[in-house]
């Protein structure tokens, strides 16, 4: 996955990609589902839009396995693909750290394929130093901190109720 940061109003310079986070790409199936019959190219593959991008991890996986378009079903997001896989509709590529809570609660299980598990790395693509804004540099420094790594490992962890600040809405009525 690439996070691309654009500096609006700053021109010139080449783009560079900085690795941020290492993980693994796995394939998941419903915890109670049997292994699909036949080789992986014949399975029903459930993907989000990244599965149609030949440069994305999921797209490259489908290409490596030789999966034809007729065996791919596109869903609006990863959560929808994992829900469909849990219901037995097929198999879904997933980043191990993001799908692990569903594996732990026995909703999904990891299914090994000839191409998975495989290493995956998240990158940030930015202008070279000297051509980017101080805000971009500050954000990049944050992305390399342990706090950012914790957020990337468990993005849906939430915060304790004592730290939650509900939104405040004010409605003004005029006469």
C-alpha cells in the first residue's frame, strides 16, 4: 500500500517512497468453510477495489495465481469482502494485521496458497527532501514513531471512554 502525500503549491523534485510498515498478505476463508475445490485460479475471489489494481498487493496476488476476471467479485471495502468470506461466498486477500481480530474470534481462518502468506510493505510516497513542506516532513516523522506503528497495526482499536470526546452540535435559530 502506498500513502501518497502531495504538497499543494510546491513544484519540482522527484518522488521518493519511504517504507513505513511491514506486514503479510494472507488469504482468508470462513472459519467453518471447507477448502475450495480445485486450484486457486478456480476459486471465487472476493476483493475490494484494490483487487482490480495490477500494482496493488491484492491485484499482484491474483495475477501471480493466474485468477481470471470471471472468478473475481469486487466489494466496496475490505470489511465487506471479509464478511462475504465469513458467510462462505469465497476467499479474500487480507493484510494479516488487519484481519487478525476476525481470525482470533473464529469468524475467518487463514488459508495457505502457493503465493501466500507473502511479505507486504506500506510506503509513503513524497517529494524529495528540500522540495516538500515542513508539514509533510512532520507527518513523515510521526509515521515513523511507535505511536503511528500501533495505529497501523490496530486501526480500529478506539480509545477508552474517558478519552472520548463526543461531538458538540449547536443549532442557531433565527427569527
